[in-house]
C-alpha cells in the first residue's frame, strides 16, 4: 500500500513549503491539507494532479510508485532531487562529483577508524585503572559455602541450591564459574 501521507510530507519539506502554502495551491484549507499529511484523509485524484503539477513531478513520483510496478522501493524526494541535479551535469562535472564522493567516503572511514581506536584505548585505560564494565557482580550469599558443598556432593539439586541461596539457577552457575576461576 502506498503511504501518500508520508510522501506529501516529504515533498513539502523537500521544497521548504509551509502547509498553508501547499493548501493554498490546492485550494483547500490548511486543516484539510494537514489531514492529508497525517493520514486521516486522502486527496482525490484532482488534488493529486494539482500537487504533482505544483511540485513539477509525475503522479508516480508524488506517491512513490516506481515504474517497475512495485511500491515503496522508489527514492526519497531529496534523493530524486539530487539525482536530477546530477543528471544535468556534464561528464566532467559527474566525474568531479564522483571523486568528491569517494574522497568523503575515505574521510568518513578514516574518522570512524580513529573513533574506534580512541574507544579501544579508552576502554583499555579504564580496565587498567580497575573500572568494571557491565553488570556489577552479585556478592556470594552468606550461606554459599554450605549450600555449594551440599550441591557439589549431590545432596541437593541445582534448583534446590538456587532456592536456598535466594538466586536464580543461571546466577548459581555464574557464581560457580566465578568461584572456580578464583
């Protein structure tokens, strides 16, 4: 299904119009046009034609219907505008734009790599300083040694041990692992 409301908002914002300006061009009240944009109402076909003429685009473009017959896969209005401008360039202009895009992508990639490196260094420094990341470790319950010994001797099950300790079974296993590591 085509979301005309979203497309109308995109086209209006792309062109920098106020709702009142578009409503005036359509010959409807601002409230009526606002209802179009929020999906409470839809313009009739004459209104859609006037909107397409107002923006200087086809009906298909206005509602986001692509020429392959599938919906929702068309470009956003601002992307279409950029593509139209790009197509008006000479071959040399297109080459310059392509080179500029490649340059910007390299700069973005380098900036991202620097950010990741700084994050890594910050985490390493914090860990060396003893900063603990993640969830704080739950202290061993006071009756841990007694209950753990019973469980290890298979006098009680893991479920029974967890209940006696007042913790979940998953926490019991995490605590066992932590105790064995220390």
